[in-house]
């Protein structure tokens, strides 16, 4: 079993967006060190789930289809990887954002659910 090597060590995580609950994030962010490029907030799955889902935007469909490429994190942890998400964290469920050509987050349509 390969142990994941995260870009930030536990002692590097600061309280920049505390108390927001958990989220799901791609290893492209936490392991490869890419910035968040796409994020959306769905209705939370549990009492501790924020509903936020974070992607770099460079994940292939094959990568995204493998649950092992994602992890459950505190939102504060992902905000330490990319502080530019902090101003968007109060957006309601049903919100989605991606980076534009200038690197700024812009609202985009919420992803359609496929069965």
C-alpha cells in the first residue's frame, strides 16, 4: 500500500476558515499541489458535511471515477492549500465556481446529476 504524500504537513495547517465542516477534495490539490480550479457545493450528506467538493479542474474522467483519488478533509485544510476559496465558502448549496482565464473564480452552472 502506497502512503500518500500530502503537499502540506499537519503542522503547516493554520486556522484560516475554521468551523465549516468536512468536504471532498481531489488529490490533484492535496497531493499534486494544484490550485482549486473548480468547486461546487451540494446539499450536505451528513451533519458534519459542508457540501463542498473541490477539484483542480485538470482531472480526467478516469481519475474522477476512482474514489481513491479523493479524500475527506476539513474545509479549513483545503483553504490552506488555496486561500482564494475562502471568500466563496459562504455560498449556498447549489453554487458552483471555476477559474476564468485570468485566474479569478466566476459562477458557473451547478453540475447536472447523472444516474
